[in-house]
């Protein structure tokens, strides 16, 4: 019996971050707009593909401590997993004469463009999306393109509860993305 409880507790600890990760773009967007007071447009650019709230935290540090413009800070912190990209710019600013845009490009969390996957998606995701009363077929397909689970729909639902944005913005925020190397 004790062994079963330990296993269940371990499973809960293992799966909790995965569930929260599906909601990460919404949590990042909420941090960016509510705590940092960015525009919805900036928060969307920053938080698409986020796996935690780290891009918003990185953005805050980059704009407040490294004095980067919003556009440069978005490029620096998009898909960041920590505030390290901002710290990198701060360190280079004090030790080199290289300009901030170059430093930011060098320190960026992701140096390649992100795009929707060009693969199919999860049937369960599309079914869950189309079960939402306000979801159109086109938005459901866009939300679930490239999905492996119903995580995009869970993100979308949380966004409808927590954010004051239109459905198209939520679909863009919650849809899966991939990084495309340009080499």
C-alpha cells in the first residue's frame, strides 16, 4: 500500500509540470501584460511557444536592467527558459564595446524563426477544440496543427478564463510551434 502511494505521488510530481507547460503561453502572456504592462501584441510575440513564464521574466530584466527596446527584448527572450539571455546582455555590455542589438542577437534564447509545424495533429485535440462552442473549424485546425495532445485546447481554455483577448489571439498564443534552423 505504501509503495502504491509513493508511486502515485511520484507520478503526480512527474506529470504536473507537463500539464502546466501546456498552459505556459497563457501564464507568460498574463505576466507580460499584468506585471510588466506590455501591449497584447508584444506579449503575443514574446510568449508564443513559451514553456514557462521565463520569457516574460527575461523581458522584464532586459528592458529594466539592460535598457533594451521592447522589440530587441522580445527577440532576446522569446522561448527563454530563464533570465540568462538578459544577464548575458548585461555582462557583455559591461565587458565589450559591442552594441546592444548584436549582443542581444548573440545572447538570444532562440536564434532561429519559429513557425507552426507542417505536420498533422492530434485527433483528440481537434475533437476537444471543436467541442468549444465558440470554436470555428478553421481556428480548431489552426490550434491543433502539429499537436501531440490536447494541450493547445487546455491552453486555449485557460486563456479564455484569464485573458481579455480575442479568440484569434488565443489560437496564435496556444498553437504549437517549432524552431526552424536557417542553415
